[in-house]
C-alpha cells in the first residue's frame, strides 16, 4: 500500500527541511507540503518534498488540498513540528492489512524531559485507546477511499482532527500503533503545560456542549 504524507505548514522555515528529510528516510510514496501563505522561507526550505502546494490558511483546508492532490492508498497527516521514528510507515501498512481498520495514529513522545510531559503523553494515548479520539500531533492516518467518502476534514477553524476522528469511529476500527511520533513541546513551553492543557480541555468541553467551533477558534487564536 502506498502512503502519501501530507504536511500543512505556516511559517515553519526552521523545521520543515528536517521534517521532510526525516520523512523521506521512511520511504513514503510521496511527500506533499501544503503551505498556508507563510511569510518566511517555508516553501524554499520544503523544496525536497515531492510537491509543494499553496492553499488558503487553515489546517483543514490545507490538508484537504493535499489529500485531493495525493495518489496514495493511505493518507498520513503530519504536523510540521512532528517526526516519525524508523519503521513507522511499515507499521501503518502492516496494521491496514486488516480491512476492518480504517485508520489510527501513533504513540506520542513529546521531545522534552519532565514528569508532566510523560503524564501528557500517557493521557493523550489513553484518550485514543478509550475514546478513539486522536489529535493532529499524534499523526493521523486513514485509508484514502474512506477519507474521500467522509468528505475529508470538516471545514472548521479548530478541532478538525477531532471531528474527523468521530466520523471515522462510526466507519470502522481505529488503532493506536506502538510506533512513535515525536512532537515538539513548543506549544506547552510557550503557554505553560497546565495552562495549555486546561485551555484544551475547556475548548473541547464547550464544543461538546454545542458552542460553535468557529467561535471557539477565534478565542483560541486570539489567546496566542
């Protein structure tokens, strides 16, 4: 099975070349970078990707654009501040030999020392095991055909990954691989681990209570 890796970017000039190189070492079918109008040298630094596309800013739009241009049997959405360990793509191919499984994600490793980060990893992995809800920084993968049937990521300004996973959960089985994805700690370091985690939980709870996700997105981005 061929895997297309889709990387949405926005001002990631410092990291994108390394992420593309690390991904290339895993031998994917193709690497597609979709930029949301960066103001730095992201596209130049991403030139080693198979395709560099431009799209309107927003992860949902960018990732859907990449998916529409891709040719792989499997889509893997990789954030620009994450990277996958050796053997990760083969683990995806292996698990999807089971036709009942439609997608999943990787076991998360946050690249920073400290007990709080280990607790975050444990909590995030447990969320996937119990609720089958993966976030984008856990490396979501899905069968291309299923992704198209669901209409791709919902056009939301926030939590598009969560709402896609909810749809996938109703379609078939989801899995958490033992293969690891390394995630940058920069978001937690910028805002504080506890503060950022509480903010995420609050937004998630409000979304489940029926508050408009687009309205929540305005709050989330304004708070950065």
